[in-house]
């Protein structure tokens, strides 16, 4: 009787312990959450590093396209503290026509990695390039620091943290990316007479891997003032595509 009692008590104790362990495991699963990828992971910066982009630039005039191809290199040259006491990086943008030519300085960007955003200053205009957390369809005011384009909105695409393959002769696939797209006003993108867009693709651990912006008109005005719509022909406009082709340390 004593042995049976001890065995029964021990079995019940083990059963309770097992149930408690299972409950704790389930409770842990219920409280486990996926931490979103910080914005800085999509725009890493380190002094002495660079990114090189192949650029395809096209200008249309009177229905005739004039293409131009060249390269941009964005090199992180300095880490400093700005007037507001915030850490910032100076990025020197250089340009060349082909890989066998020397780089020529083009412009300077200032990029800041904030806790919840990536800020960029170009031509004395500060923009919010990315925000944290990364969520599908989330919007923000790109030009929140200026009154000129205060209602300009940028948004993440519906598919976030998904693979993306760049176009071109040597395509490359990045495992985890986000696409940030500027929302265009109807007067700039009515789908009939005018079309426009501006988007960037950021890859985790890499940074910007593609930029595309375009604005063009598919109509022309005759000598008597009549408008002729040409849906398949761009009459006036400009398009630029930048694709990352190389990165590393200087």
C-alpha cells in the first residue's frame, strides 16, 4: 500500500510539473513577439565605405528620347556632430561616365541615423527617407522639416521585408528589402496626360539598392491650341534609374 501510494503521488506530481512546464512554454510563445528591423539596418553608414550606382538618365523633348548612362559613387567621408548635437555622416557623391575614368565630385549629402528615422539633407533641404518600425502601407511626411512640400507623403509598399531583384545586365537578389514610394498628387500623375513617380528600394544590411524617379507628359499642343493625347509616346519628361552595382571600403 505504501509503495502504491508513493508511486501514485509521484506520478501525479510529475504530471502536474509537466502541465506547468507546458503551460509556461505556451505562455512564453504567446508573449513572444517579432521585433521589427530598425531603420538603421536598411541604411548602414560607416566612414570609409562607399556604394556605386549605375545611372540611366533619359530626357524627352517633342517625343524624342535622349538617354545618358554614367555612374555615381556615394562615399561616407566623415562622422561629425551637427549644430543640434546630433551625430551625422557626410556623404560625398562623385560622378564618372565609365569605370575607366576618374571620379569628379558632384554633391554632398548629410545623413543622420535617428532612433525612429533616417534623415537626409541635400541642397539644404532635409527629408525623412525611412521610418521605424517598418510596416506595410505605413505613411509619413517626407518633407516634414519644410513648408514648401509639407503635404508630400511617402509610404511603404504592401510587401515589406521581401526579396527584391535589381534590373540590368547583372541582376542581384537581396533577401530582405523594403520599398518606399512617394505618393503623387493627381495633377502630376493622372494616368492619362501626366505620369510621375519616385521610389527607393532599401536592402537590409546594405542600404539603398535602387532609386527611380520619373515625370513625363503624354500629350502635345498643336499650333491652334488643341491638345493631342499620345498614350504610348512620351512627349516631354525625364526619368532616372540608379541601381547599386558595387560597394565596399575605399
